[in-house]
C-alpha cells in the first residue's frame, strides 16, 4: 500500500512537471503599438512577432493599441492577424505616437488575463525563452542599464522629476520595462493599475512620456520584490558587449542603439520582401553574437 501511494505521488509530480513545461510553451506575449505616419515600429513588431512564433510556435500573441491607431495597426499587421495574432484597443488618448504608446503599454497588466510576457516591438528572439516563465515573484524584469551606467542603478536624470512628484528616491530597484514577465497575482495587478495611474501623473508633471520612472516608483511604493531577469532575455547590445550572447536582443534608440548588427539587415530584408530572414537569425544564434562585421564591434 505504501509503495502504491509513493507511486501515485511520483506520478502526480511527473504530470505536474509535464503540465508546467507545456504551459511555458504556451506563453502569452503582449506587445504595445501606436502609429502615426511613421510605421517603422509596425515593421519591427512584424519581425519580432514572427521570431517569437518561430521559436515558440504555440505562443499566443496580443497587440494592444490605442483607438486612434487601431485601423492603421490592423492594416500593417494583417499577416499577423491572419495567423492568429489578436489586436485590441485600450482607449483614446491625446498625444503623439510615442505618448500614446506609453498610454497603451502601462495598461497591459490591467487588460490582459493570466501570466504573460510583455515585449517591446524592438526585441528579437533568436532562441527559446520559456525559462522567463519560471518566476515565483509577481513579476520579473532585468536591471535597467545605460551608457552612463552600464551596471545599472537609479538614473540621475529622473531625480528632479521624482522630487517634483514627492516620490522617494533612489528606489531599491530600477528595472527595464522592455521585457517584463507578469504573473497573474493581486500584487502584479496592483502594480499594473498604479503604474498607469502614476504614469499619467508623471507625464503631466514632467512632460515626458517615459514609462520606467512610474513603474519603478510603484515597485518601491508597493514593496514588491521582483525576480531580477537575466540579461540573456533582455540584451541591450548598444550598452555593453557583455550582452553579445542572448536569447532576446533588445534594440535601443538614440545614442544607445547598436549599429551594424543582424537586426539592421533583418528589418531591411523585411521591408523589401515582407518576410523574415530566419537563416540570418540561425547564423546569429550559432555565432553567439549580433554583429555582422568585426569592425562593427568597435
């Protein structure tokens, strides 16, 4: 009898492990997209979503947008919607595309049910990333890094804004919101709700649509201890060559953008042919670095 009971327990554990493995394969991915006359972010998202589906064929993908962008988003993501990607509007907001995109992004946790991985459109997955779902905290995100401080830390540029808003600083964590894994939990829901509320306050006070200041303020205010995500899943290659090997590359803008990488050729190929050059992605993954030429590494 004891042996039978032990075998039953072992079987239950194995079934639970198998179910957990399959749930990681069924990742839910959420993007945010707002558009105006410049549709470059739609090109990036088309590439990013196809890369996700390539490494995780069973992944569900949702694209959130604003009411003003809805028709244009549907038009430019037709091939994705024809392959099961859903598009939802989260409402109307007055502002340019960058401002509206943050209005959309900061509502993701409030409008998406269940666990999901939130990705910026400028991310490219080159290998499977199901390990991000192995999270026992309300959420997981990587340390925010920049050229001034590649090791991370509370950014000096945001101190005056925190002071104007009466938000304590520095915060214990300052995380990057380009790749965030959200658990379905009361703590994560509270963070998602207050993230949007305080983003509206931050934008109205600082006249800056950046979403990370409010996100990190709320992490601190709610006392939430996140799981710190490995940079392997949020590799900001324009910040440091330490992130050359990765599963998810995160393309940055401005002076932190890494030029001469496979991403440039990937997007150029898509704009000409409407397809993703997966051979190039395979070569990148095999090579273990994103640069196309040795001189581009300098």
